[in-house]
């Protein structure tokens, strides 16, 4: 299984000399497993992803965590959507089925020159099963409900090669009763080989952001420990966070791992990073 990060920023894309290293595109990941192309979210990172797979004629399975702007805004610039004969399957869970068309409904005058119903690819809204799960050949995909305003889904991909989980826009300790409890998250993520998890805020920022639907970095770290994951990638960086600030955060996280005798490896999500999972072993950019 190969996991490529195309967009790692939260809320809004950002571009400056201070965000070059980790990148400023919003949420988008590509998972290549067996003969499948699995795309998670369609933030601005999906533009480059589309350029990279334009010559690959396999069906695209596009999974949405939810339909806030930063997770759909790149789709109008996704070149495979303009290819005749290309099949794109839209999937989501824990959201009203009609919301799946939001990715196309944004393509309308006066906001975009090409209406969503005029693209050339065959774009279909496809179901998960009644429990929010899906089997694609030997690839098993399960879901868990996000703690986020408006709802949404986290995804876990399990194969013979190993396991991967994508949990963005998730508040592990919301001010109100959570949709998914801490214990349920621990159960869902137990033993995952590679976890990409929302880690947008620092502890001192919680007072002004509590209830916004995003996790503290410290919470994501503790969850990975409790769930005994093997590798943690901190994702959905605050758009105001500079590379220098992110480096400082990573140093603090690595120190916490060492001080708490934690077994997992922690990294920051960075555009163009590629993770390979084979026999439950994760390697970065080899």
C-alpha cells in the first residue's frame, strides 16, 4: 500500500516563504493498493494529484470526510473529471446522501465557468453499506463518525499489506457529548500501522477554538499511544502555522514520545511525502 500526501493544510490554502517545507494545499491524500486508486478528500491538493494520475485510466474512488470548503474546493481543477470515459465514484458516510453532490454543486455561475453537470467523466455517487463500510476486492474500508460540526467520517483501510487510517476534522474532546467517544476511537484505531490524524491546535489555543471540530496536538499524541498505533502523522496544520513553528512542535512531540516511553514514530504531514506499507512495516519516501 502506498500513501501519498497532496494536501495537508487546514481551513484555507496558504502560500508563502514560511510554508514552503510542509506545504499550503488543503486536504487530499492518495492511497494506491492492489489495483485500486483511493482518494481521500478533494481540497486544493487534488489538483496536483490529478496531474499525476491523468494517464492512469483506473477508476477513482473519492472518499469525503465531509463537505466543508477546504475538503472539496480543489475538485473543479481535477483534470480526470474532464476525461471522457473516466469513472469517478463519490463516497461518504454519516452524512445525508444528497450532500455528496456538493462537490459538483459548487461548480455553478457566478463561481465557476464549467457547470458540474457538464464535466466529461462519469461521476457517480456510490453507497457504502448500511454500517458505513465497503469491500473493494481484498481491500476492506471501515468508517467511524467524526466529532465535527455537521458530522463526517473517518476511514480505515485494511489490506494484506497492512492498515492505514485517515481521521481529519475530528475533535477528540468536544465541549458537548461526542458522537464518538475516546474509547470508541481507541477501539477503531487499535494497532493501525499508519494513522493520519487531525492535530490543528496547541493546548494554549483551546480556549478560543474549543468546539470548532479539531483536535489538540497533545490529544492526537495520546490517542495514538492508547490505540497502540505504529506510526502517527499529524495533519491539518493551522494555516497560520509557519514551517519554523511546525518544526518546534515536532521537536516537542518527539520529546514527549521519548519521555513517555511511547513505541510509535511521530511525523508532521508534509506535501509530497510518500508512505509505503508492506507486511505492516511503514517506510517514508523510499
